[in-house]
C-alpha cells in the first residue's frame, strides 16, 4: 500500500495581494512541470501544515498550498489582539483561489481538501467546473446548517461534561442560542482576559469531539488558537457565508469530474448523512469508507486511501 511521500520543501513561495488589505501566503512544491494540484486546508482558519505536502508524488505533481485569509502565514493575522474579519468570507476565499490560479499560470488543477476544505473545494468546483480536473476530499462536509449545528450543539449529548464546560463559558442568557455567535463576541473582545479563555474553551470542545485523536499541538499556541477560533466562529455564525444545501443541490453540475471521497467510519460528522448524500448527488464520485478511523488523516488507512487517489489521478 502507498504511504506518505518523504518531506519536501517548496521551490517557490510568495504573498498574493488579494485586496481588502489581505496578503495570502502561497507555496509550490514538487515538479514545476507536473500535474497541478491545490491543497485547500480546513478549519476554517487552520492554515496549511507541512505534512499536507506529502500526499503527492513530488515527481509527478506541482503542488500549490496556501493559507486562507487571516491564518497561517497570511496577513493581517486574526490572532492579533484586534482583528477585522469583514473581508473574510467564502466568496473572498473563492476569489483568492481563482486569483492564485491565474497568477501561477495554471489552467486546471486537482483540488485536495478536508472538512472545511471539502466545503470550499466543492463550492469552487461547482462555480468553476472548467478549472477542475479531479477532487480528493476527506472528512466530508457541505454547506448545510444542519452540519454546523451538529458541531456546535448536536454532539453535546455524546460528550455531556465537555459540552457543559463549553456551553457554560458564555453568558447564561446566550446558552440556548447560537453558541458560535456567542463565542465569536467573546473572541473578538480586545481584552486578552476575555478572548484567550474563550479560545481555549472552544479548542477544548473541538478536541472533545475527536475521541481517540490527540489534540492538535497547534492548539498550544495562543496566537494560533485565537486566529483559528475567531475565524471558525465567524464562519459558523454566518452559515459559512454559503447558501444552505447548495452543494448537494448543485453537485450534478460536477458530472465528468472524477472524485474520491474518503470518510472515516468513526467520523461523528457522518451523523448528518453527508457522505452518502454527497455520493448520491455527485455523479462521478467514489465514496471510500475507511475502517477504524474518525475525523482525522493521522491513520495509515486514511493516508493510504488519499495517496492512492492522488497516485491514480497522476497516472490518469
């Protein structure tokens, strides 16, 4: 079975002037003459990690990675004490992807993304099908409010003690309402005594929903925690700035674009039925259920499926 490819360094990198005062970090790895692919990271707001370079054969792929607005090495960073997220929406991120594609002189590319990255990749593909060769997606999600609700409240019954700690940090008057919006208000407060405990509590809840998966070491970085939680609550409290259900409604437009959809059997986000609904709506998608795996790419089984998919599409 294929494993991850060895670690590599980018041969080119830069900052994209995306407008609205935003500079988007990008890098390119692998073979300059290889098959173009772009990595669309999750979160929203997690930024790219170096490990994402390793899912592609560096001799056959030209791999583009970028940090979405406000996170990673992009600026301004949402982890600053005061941040403005008004120009950080799904529409802005989709425009950034198109600007990056044309700036790098790429005609068409493979989209590789997980979780929020699958939402953004699917939306991009629906809007720009002529620019997409294939998709490789994991930890599947779409734009449905039902899926956001599962993460902010619906899984509370499975992890009651952890959820109580998460819910009880917000003012009592807001505990039965939109928790993402309540947290976002705390996180945007310029006072570190307010926003840092809120960021820690949100990350603790994120980790609680991933039983058996070690918490991300990036959660130990206060600036990362603050940027990540500000961005994810900004998106969640605004329906990810996408029309509820549009991806499943429009997935038939992706006919002719092959896709591998990898989903861990133990991924709790499957409780909304997203993987099966997406496979049914997307004519040329292949759903691969990965045993013993949850919402993570850290298992050998999941990594083998993803690398096998990129290898197959490189050969094709």
